[in-house]
């Protein structure tokens, strides 16, 4: 048996991430996969990236917030649909530690590990193959529709896949579509309850066992820290936690 942890949508919440990483250490996890949106929304992007890049048993992919911030840093087109968020992302980009920028640029959008003969597809949000390389300015993560067996039925390129893990939608999901198991832990760091969510998955040749995890953290301290910042869209962000 091989045990992995799935984390996603940390969104600059170092308090939630620290609690989850401490919990993971107690659970005999072999490897961690992070499914994007490490930065944005919360103010502690550098702290989150530092904690993640220090780990030696993790692989990460990019999400829409990560890619939107990178588009600004690279002087590339920014998503027009997110123009109301651009000042927020500029604030994140301006404060981002320069040593993390090339590391973020190297991250893939998709991982396809094979574990104990089980094929996994890890992506920030499921999309058709024709969108795999589409620039973030074209909103490739937004074409599939809300998570449901019906919307995911038309996805291609998953013929030999046992499990698809994703994030982006901040709610938890677990369902089967077209014979494939889809799982979203829910956002680790952007949730209006005083706990962080992640997933533990045991994998062997016979199958896959998903165990949803809930970890208490210093929720009110974190919200108070947001209040102390001058981060753009602060009132909207705080409302997400109330």
C-alpha cells in the first residue's frame, strides 16, 4: 500500500497549511500532491510557498491564481474575466519573493502519476485535452462547468485513469462519472469554518481508499491578520470567512 496526501487551494493561508502539514506528519504519508492556487486571496503567499518548497516529498501544479499572478510578472495577457481582481493579483505579485518566481514558472499544469498500477490524473480543474496548453488569459479552467457527473462525462484523455483529483471549486466533491472516480478535497485555506481540509488516499493494486480530513487551526487569528493588511479586496476576502 502507498499513502498520498492531496492538498489544494491553500490561497495564502499559512495558518491552515501549517496545521495540515503537522497532521500529515502523523499519518505516515509517503507523498504529497498540491493541486494549485497556493497563492492569492490570503496575504501570506511567501510563507506558504516557503513551507511547500522546503518539503522533499511533494509535487505541485499551478492553479488559476498562480497562473494569473505569473501572467502579470511575465508581462503576458491577463484574464479579462478577472479584471476586477487585477489589483489584488498585482499586490500579490509585487510582494512575491523573487526566488519563488522561477520555481512557480517551472510547475506543470497536470501530473499523471502511476501508483501501485493505478493511474491518477491530477489537475487544478478537469478540462478537455484541447485546453491543456491554453494560456490562463483564455480561462481554460472555466469551460467544464460546475463539478458533476454530467459535466465531467464529456472529458477526454482519461481512458486509463482510475482517479482524477482536482480543486478550484472550493467545496468537497466525490463522485463517479464515466467509470472514473473524481475527488476534490475542498479548499484547504479558503473556507468559512475553523478547520482546514485535505485528503489522504491509500492506494494498492486492488483499489483506492479516500479519507477526507478536517484539521482545526487558528482561524480567528488568521482572519485578524487579514484585517491588519492593506490587501486589495480585503472586505470581500474577509466575507469569505464569515
